[in-house]
C-alpha cells in the first residue's frame, strides 16, 4: 500500500513501477460518515478520472480492504 502525496489538482504516487495493475482507494469522512471509492488502473499513467465516492460503513470498509490484501 502506498500513500499518495497531495498536489495541486490531486495526488501523486512516487517511486511506483510503471505498467503494473493497481487499485486506487480513496477514503474520506463527511459529518463522521465514511465514504469510499475504488478504481482499477495501470501505474505510469499521468492522470486518472476523478474517484466516485459512495457512503459505506466501517465494517464494510474493513472487509473491502481485507479482500484487497
């Protein structure tokens, strides 16, 4: 798992091998409610579409992350 570094207009992921399958995971909270977004991508691309967040529960989020290990 690699954490993105905030940049103007989004996040950057540094020192990642190119042309590898990856899953972008976005997690945010609004009014103490968790939201998650997932997007499959290939590393090395300069930009990706905006993530589509959906409301979730902490339990569902934990199960989702466990499946991605």
